[in-house]
C-alpha cells in the first residue's frame, strides 16, 4: 500500500488546527455530562418531594 497514512490522534490535530473549536467542543461535552448526571440523580428526589410520587414508582418515570 503506497502512501498509506497511519491514523493519528485526532484530538491533537483538532487542537492544533482549530483550537477555539476544540475547546468549545470539550466544554460542551463536559457541560452535557454534568447536566445529564444532575438530572438523572436528582430526578427521584424532585419527583418524590415536589410531585409526591412514591419511591416505588420512581423507576417507572426514569424508564420513560
């Protein structure tokens, strides 16, 4: 195979070519993870405290 290029680390290439875009993508990725876990782990408390849903029924709401 002539002129075959080895795949390199794409994060380094993105950071060198598009540094602002790479930082923005990383920030959005981390922010999404925090929001996801905040909603998933606090949803049971919110459903039980504000909407008076029994703790036995909360897994049904998480599945939806």
